[in-house]
């Protein structure tokens, strides 16, 4: 009886790495992006601080003045409509490459886009953003005030200052 149990336990231990690698190849793992106190040059009409394309969700908060353009992209999952709330936020319709979207502009507001695929372009300052899922991001901080333009972390990595030139990252693995 002991031999049978020992054989079964050994076989199970030897199969775990193979099963783990097979599941890793079959499914991509989600990642995360966190941006805090982001600021770019030119305010709401300057270059984007964050340009994000993600299958998943995006949550954001603006403490100063910023402009968020959110476009819903085709996806396999159900899509939630982007929303924003706050005392000083205006909304307008925008278009990008045939996709319609919403533009949220103002200060002191929060926004979210959950359960779908989105392209989010952020300009301005005082921006906090959290995104989860799979996708890619381009980040660019201030060239005038490089030490005071905010920080970011991708997939649980270390906090880094926003770059003064556009820098691309992949979010998640797969």
C-alpha cells in the first residue's frame, strides 16, 4: 500500500510542472499598471501622459486638470460603458480611426471603464490611473520638470519616474 501511495505522490509531483506550463501557454495572465501624480507638458492640449490599450478595466482620478479620451474597442467579453463623475467634468463625443468615444475634461473627477477593450488617452496633470488586464501602454512625463512629473509601476515592478520621452510597456503576459 505504501508503494502505491509513494508512486502516486511521485507521479503527481512530476506532473505539476508540465501541467503548469501547459496552462501558462493556453491562457495569458493579466497585469497591472499604476500611475500616480502624472503631469505632462502643455496641459490638456499637450502630449499624452498615458496612452493605454487594454482588455480589462481602467480606473482614474484627476486632482488638477486633465482630459481623458476613452474609446471602446471590439472585444469578446461584455462591454461596460465608460463613466465619469465629479463636480467639474464635461463630456463630449470624440472619434479615433472610426471608433467613437467619450472625452472627459475637467478637474476633481473620477472615471472608470470596465469589462471590455478600451483605448484611453490622458493629457494634463494631477492624474492617478489604475488599469488591469492585458494590453500595452505608452508613457511620457514632463521634459521641463522631469523630477516632478509623477511615477508609474507595471506588473508590480518598482516605482519609476515618468520618462521624458515616450516609453512603451506591455501589461500582462501572454
